[in-house]
């Protein structure tokens, strides 16, 4: 079996959840199931300087991974007008003639790439994993309004409220194009039931959209932090710091706890790249106002066990629905209860009062109450930690994907 993977970045340059899983899945399929192929990661000058005269560049010593330089991407229409860059992919795809093309994001590659693949490899079966809601939502694919309200799904009035400068025709044409492009795929995968429900509510056919959970690479769990007095009051945040991930909400919750005289510690691990000056100024001010909080910056995956060993709880204070956050899988792998919003993919992964706690979304006072409950409720941490189920392994996820690929190819043969 030959498989071509396309992702909007490479985890070596941007270690986001989608990039980490897509890359890990590609390697697991190669190593466990003998799947041959190529992992193509789209990048721009913001991620790595382009070498003159090159559009594709290898990654280290890997012969089956490459970066593809693409520019001028239109995030509203998920369009890639860089026809010269896209044309460089055609010979690669034609020579490879993949059986399966698995696209993990339309960002950077754009909808035009799907048509290019259809022409270059007409017999390939196409798989798309919807790691977020970009095909449904032009507002950064998060079903979150510009003023921070949760959105159930696209409608002309709601979409125009987020983009007052856009005409109604723009949204109609965008929706029609997304339906046309995604209609080319044999399967649309979502990592959560919640995400599948959003695509079905938007009118995508149930036979095409199915849940396929992400997996995580196995590793020995980090030891629990010694707590002779039984007090579990160390909270960790892991992930990119932006307004969607809720780091500011956590900082204000920590400030409130300190003002109430509640001893605790909050550590934030993650970078702040590509954030506006306004956000960075607000983050610095919020950090200064929270004496029990510390920001330790960007971290590498290899450092995660050591960082987990220093915390009792993992907090996921995202203000949008989320889909299937990798950080929750990481927390459960290391046997840390999770405190998160009781919505979307977070609520689906974390069972309130069983292996974690749900907190009000975007409400720092509500989050502070839950953090205080976590600290002061005797025996709570031990009970929740004991109930944690191991997350799906990357190996198991690879097996499920391999079975899906075979099933899809079998449907073609039939």
C-alpha cells in the first residue's frame, strides 16, 4: 500500500496536536504495516527560510518526508493561489501513484490541491481528517465568534456578524466550494463524536463522516509528585498560548486564589509565537498579577514527562469547543486528572467527577472555584487519578487507520 500524507506543518517546526498525530500516524503505518509513501508538510517563510530555487526540501535524513513552500494562502476561502508551488507537487504525486491520499488539513495546501491530486492520481482514494472546523467556519475554524461566544454552526447572519465586510454571496460561495471539495473525499474522519455532529448538522452525509479517534505514542508515565500532606495543589498548562487556549483565564483564576490566601502553584508551558502585541502585553500583565503562576516557555516533547512530574493536575481552559486535544491524552497517559470546560470534545474525553473536573468556560471566577475544590476536597485527586483510563495508543490508531484504508480500497475494487 502506498500512502501520501499532507499536513499544514511539520511537528519539528510547529509541534501542534494535529502535526504530532499526523506525523506519528504516518511513521506507525510505515513501521508497523509496511505502508510506503511520503509525508508532505506545507510551510511558509514564517516557519523556515526558503532555499533559493527550491520548493521541496527534505527533513533531516528522512527520505520519505519533505517540506513544501507555499505562499499567498487565503484563510477565508482556504484557497492557495500559488499555482507554481502546487505545480511542483504534480510530478511527485504522478511518480508515486498513491493508493491512499490522507489530508490532515487544508491550511496552506488549499482546496486547489485536492483537484491537483485527483488529476495526478485519479485512482487514489481520498481521506480527510477534520481536526477542527475550518470547512464550516471561516473564523479560524473554531466556531467561536470574534467577541468570544460559542457558535453552534454556520448561518448567514452569524457568519456575517464575524465578517461584516463580507457580502452574503461570499459565504454562500464558500459553503458551496467546501461541499464540492469535501465531496471528493471517500471518508471524512473526525476525532470526536462532537465534531462529527457539527459536520452532520451542517449537512454533510452520515455515510461519509465517521469518528476515528487520535492516538498517542506510548511512554512510561511520569511519577506522581510526592505529597506527604496529601495536598494536591500544583496545576499545569501545556500548549500554545493564545486567546483560544484560555491561558489568560487560568492566570486570572490563579490571581483570585492568591487573593483568597489559597496556596497553590500554576506552571504554563508553551510558546507565544505569532501572537499580537496586544495579546502579549495582556499576557504579561496577567502573569505579573498572578504571583503563584510561572511561564516557562516553549518545550520539546522529550521534556514532557519531567514537566508532568511537577504537577498534580492538567488544566485545559480553552474557550472554544476543542475537538480532541492532544494535551488531554498526554495528561491521561501520565495519570494526571484534567480540569477542563464541560463542552465539545473536552467534555467527551474527560468525565466530570470520574477522571477530571469540568469548569465553566471563559469564567475565571468559576475556574477558581473548581481549582479550590480540587485542592481542598480530601481524597478527590486520588479517586480521580485511579479512574483514569489509558488513552488510545498510536499503534492502535494506526491499526484502525490501516483497516479503514483497506476497507476503502476494497470498496474501489468492488
